[in-house]
C-alpha cells in the first residue's frame, strides 16, 4: 500500500479521537484502496493468463542425443536447429518463443527441422552428433557461440549449414534472418543428397 494509505490507516488506528466525518472519509479511503488492490490482482491474473509467454509453452526440448536428432532431421531432409542460451536471458526467451517454438508447432512434419536447446555454459553430459559424450559448453566452444542467444543450423554430422545467428531480435528482422538461414540449410542438404528435393 502507498504511503498515503499507510497514513490513512495510521489515522484510523490512532488513539486520538477523530471527527466523525474524518473517520468516515478515512474508512472510505481504506475500503477503496482494498478494492483497487483486488482489481489490480485480478487484472494481473488475466494479463498473465493471456500472455503468449507461459512457462509451459516457452520451453524447447533440451539437447540430449544429437546423434538421434541428426538422424531424425536427415530423414526429412531438414537441419537440426540448436539454440545456445543462458538462464534468465530475455533475448533467448524472445527467440525461443517467437521464432523457434513456432518452427516445431506450426510447420508440417515433412518441413519441420529438429529444434533443440543447449545451455551456453551447461556442463551436463549429452550425446553429440558423433555419439560421444559432450556438453552444451563444449558444443558452444565448437561452434564459437560466445553470446546468448546463438542459433546454429547443422546437418546430421554436426556440420554448419549456414552462418550462426547471433543475438536477439532487436530490430524486428530476426524472422528474416532465420528464414534465410533455413532456406540455405535446406538447399545445402538437398545438394549434398544428390539434388533430391524434399
């Protein structure tokens, strides 16, 4: 409650006698402040429920077995899209929510890349493209990912198919960068497969 509300409440709780009109006025202010606080809480709940950034839909599958992910992507002629992120990274959240989750959710399976996320400084073990145990931190070093977010598009062996996309969407052009990188990756995959188009 604001300082003004604290002063009003202090006046009500004071042992000094108040004039009846002043008491009614102070009590009315306290009731109004309570109603406003309730309204604010209700509005916040509605805003959070309507927000496109809910905890349950703002997560990508973690990179755990990139060899299997690479095989699944190769079977569709698509790349593995790997996001390097950091905890509490606002730019990572925007890239994840606005650009990478829709790739998984909205594209038909035949045109859907395999999208995974690895922590830029995460040392937890995961299986790399060659089947060996590695970590997000080691993969970040391999792909020279030093900033979060960094998105790399990779073939089944872990080779880069397009230049990494470094940084967040600060100018509203991220979707174009991602579309261009995906198109280049798919083109390179098709040409390496003998020109077969998927």
